[in-house]
C-alpha cells in the first residue's frame, strides 16, 4: 500500500524545520544520514525493516536523528519511510513536522480497540514520508508497548506500507525500560549519544541493554 502524497514542502521550510534535503547546503549532514541509511540497508539485506532510534539520555537528540534518518530513506524513490513517535513523555515529531493530528496518535490507537490504524498515519509534506505521532501524552507506557495491539500495529504497518522502512523514535534508554521493550519489535537499533551529554561508560551500559546482533551503531549528535 502506498499512501497518498501531499504537496511537497519548500527547501526553506525544510531548513527551518532542521530537515535534510537533496540540495542541503551543509552536505556533511545529509551525507551522514545517507551513510547510516546504507548501513541499515546492508544489515537488512536491502529489505524493508524496522529500526529503533534510541537516545541514551533525554536531550541527546534522538528525535532529530530518527526524523532525518526517515527523510534519508524517503530520498530513495523506490522506497518510503514511516516514522513512529513512541516517546510519549516528550513527543517531538508532530510539532517538528507541523502536523495537525486531528485523528489522534499512537497512544490513542493502542487504547482504542475500535480505531483503525489508517486514522493515525499522516502525510508530512515530504514525498514518501509518513508519520504516526505519539498522540495524547501518557506517563505509563511500558504495558502498552508489550501489548498485542502494539505488536499487531507494527505488523500491520509493515504489510500495508510494503515499500516502507519503519523508524521508531524511542524514549531514552536511561531511566526507563521502554527502549529495551520496543527493541523486541525492531530489526535494528541505533543509539544516539549527545555530544558532551553522556560518558563512555553510559554508552557501554546502554549498548548492553540490546541484543548485540541488532545494534547497528552509535550516532554522536550535537543537536538536541
């Protein structure tokens, strides 16, 4: 299934929202995300997959990395990307992409058995990129992420958008089991270490939280 495209955003709007684009004036930013995309595709045998982007601590810029990684996948005209905001305590993607999520979001879908998943998948104005926003802020999320409905949702999205790479924007590894719980739904894990915000020991401890074969690498990021 391919979602209907909305009108593409201008280069200026993309830059205002800190999103990479094909004519990015800061080439190393776009190239870094393309390189990460290539590494994930190599790890998945060039097949579509689910990648969890997990910041080590709050403020490391995990949402920035997951958002631009999704954009990098959307650069490929043979693929699409679906970004899922699972950081319900500090949701960032709806505001960053300026989406009016009138139909609700992920947490609303999980809590309402009657809701169809199509209601919470939104066009972003970036060709081939769709967003599932977090929805209403929730404090307790672990039991939702382990629910049958959450797993069934990921499976449903993989089948409905069969050309899409799924990118999960995760809560921080520190202070909550949510990132580890969500990794059970993912094929790959990318850790995000905020420059000057975490120590080498914290990076090692965070990496040990995940299955070694899923860990693609660590992104050192200086953008909150």
